[in-house]
């Protein structure tokens, strides 16, 4: 059955964190950030229950198909919510303190940017920052603001580009980005186009493409040296904006920190995949797994949340706890594609669960060598990203991950305008079907479409889940 429309704005309620959870949460302790500052559990709780809902009602809307997961027994999930929502204040404070914010690519590592004294943000974070810089909006008002911002990119550049390097946000000066400096690889062919468009905008800012050769360059000495040289240039240019003068040793220390996150995420994935019943909802699962690569502006705090999440989920597996909102014996979906998911709450509600996603997992899959020259080590990692390999090899790797996750089916999704993913979706899906022996489906969706009224998309996902079940 197709999903129903969300309730109109006037009937929407705000999420309320149960008072009976408060004592457990306060006993769990606060969060420490990379600048040495900290937030106590009391301060975090007050923000999430008073200040946050008042300033960002759209982020705390209680809705059937959108918003927070609702698993209040997952204490680390409440902290993760704080990390995700507080990023806007932390970015504003960082800019005020002279810390540059650098726009990067979606599926890439963060080490060189933090080593150079900057904060890297992905396009999704920049979208949310620009949207929520206006406070007090309802869910519908925030949704409309986001769509209006996106429309500016279509009008100034083209409707055919999936990613515009956030031209529509940076050039009107909606948020203060200091530099655009992504890795360029085949996961997203449009971000290079968007980067070049900034050369003709009213706001001139440093632009740097960390060029990455494609077409099976992993293990080739010239490609390794070439990428390492680009990384040295990146670190020097970002350091010029921050004033930190980041060094090779700074980069090595960042590698060690992010390797800790990657290892924890891999341990978590094996635990979750091998559990008798899925111990969390799809939404919480992908968010916890994503902390292996995503830091929401602070890898120190993200590492702490990931450690606590792993401990909680390990106990849930031992106790046989079923994830919040899941049906019994749900159909297990593995998702492929950049910057896109099905509606995770909808998947859970109709008898499915998302067990993994190739985008993001690709960067978690390998550690970076901590012993060799750090520039060469990061270059090796970039060139070995499974997501960036030739399509057939990527398909074979994805098939192995789907098997490890015990997936019942694969859903390849891509955004309208994503030239590369749309072109290789069928090939990757066919390889997975042949190698893993599971059904596959391909779905295109509109970039930055409204978050309400997605009945057609949800109906197609639901149909695939019914087939799997």
C-alpha cells in the first residue's frame, strides 16, 4: 500500500524525550570536543529538551516518516542527536574564531583538512547549515526554504547537475565557507563542474581540486605520487587559511584518530550483521555505522559517541533486543548509490530494514597506514576506495558486502542529474545479482525534492520489500 501524506503543519507535535530516560542519560556523562571544550550531560539534555526544540522546531518534529528515530533507550543515540544538531552552532563559533570551513566531497576522508586546522563539511551539511541558519521554522517551512535555496542553483547553473558545489549557498553568502577543496573522483562527476562555476561568481574564494586519477589506478606508483603531491598542496593551502601550518605529523595524528573510528565501525558492522535480530532501526544503524567516516564537525566527539554506541548495541545483541519500529524477520536491504537513501522509517514500517550502504562504507573498509609517509598513506587509501574502482570490480565488492550483511536484496538509488551513478547502476546491480544471487532494483529520485509527499518513491520501495518477503 502506498504511504499516506504527512499531517499538515498545524497538527505536528514536537518530540519529547521521556523523563524516565533522563537519569540514565545524566549518568552516561557528557561529550568532549577536539578544541578541549566539553558539554555536560545536563547541558546536552537541556539543549535537546528546551533550547533545541525552541530554536529548531523543524528538527524536533514528531512525524511518522521523518525526524528523530524515537529509540530513546539508545542513550548514545541521544548524544548523537546532539552532535548532529549542535553542528550549526559549532560551525558558527569556529568561523568567529577564525577556523576555516572547507566544502569537500561526499564520500571522502577528512584527515588532511583537520590536520591543517580547518573543518571539512560535506554538501549535505552545508545544505542543513544554510537552511537552519534561520531559526524557528516548522518542518514545512524548513522544507520549503531548502527547496528554494536549491532552486537558485538550478537557475544560475543548470537543472541537470546533481551537485553544484553548493554554488547557490556560497555565492549568495548564506554561510561563510572559506574554501572549496574536494577530492575529485568518479563517485560524483558534477562537483568538478560546480567547483569551476565558482570562478565566475560574485564571491571569490580559494578553489582547489584534489585530482584523483580513475580507471584502475590502485597500486600504480605514478598515481600514488600524483595524489600525494595534490594532498601536500591541499594541506599547505588550507593551512594558509587557518594559520596553523599543518605538518606531516599532524596528518599522521589525524590518521590515527580516524583509524580508531573506522575500526570501531567495522566491529559494529560485524556485530550488527551477525545478530539474530537487527538490534537497531535502519535510521540508527546507518547513523552509527556512518560515524566511522562522518564526524559532524568533530571527530573527537564522534569517536566517543561511536564507542558508546558499540557498547550499547553489543549488550542489545546479547539480550536479543529487536530494533525500535522493526517488524519481525524484516527483509534486509543493502543500498547502493551516492547521497541518497530510501525513507528509512518507511522501510522499517513496511517490513524491511536497511543493513548497509556502499557509499561511506567504502571509506571505512580500509585503515590508512600509520607507519609510512602520511601523504602517501592517504593517497593509497583514496586510490583503494572500493566505491571508486572500475564498475565491475565495485559490483563484486558490493556483492561481498551484501553477503556479509546477509542482505535479501539490493536497492541501487541515484539522484536525478547524477551522471555517473545513473550510468553504471544497471551494471553494478547485475554484477551483484549474479555474484550474490539476490534480487535487485534501481530507483531514480529527484535531488533535494520535498521531504513530504513521496508516495511514488515510497510505493516502489515498498513493492520491492513485498517481493523480498
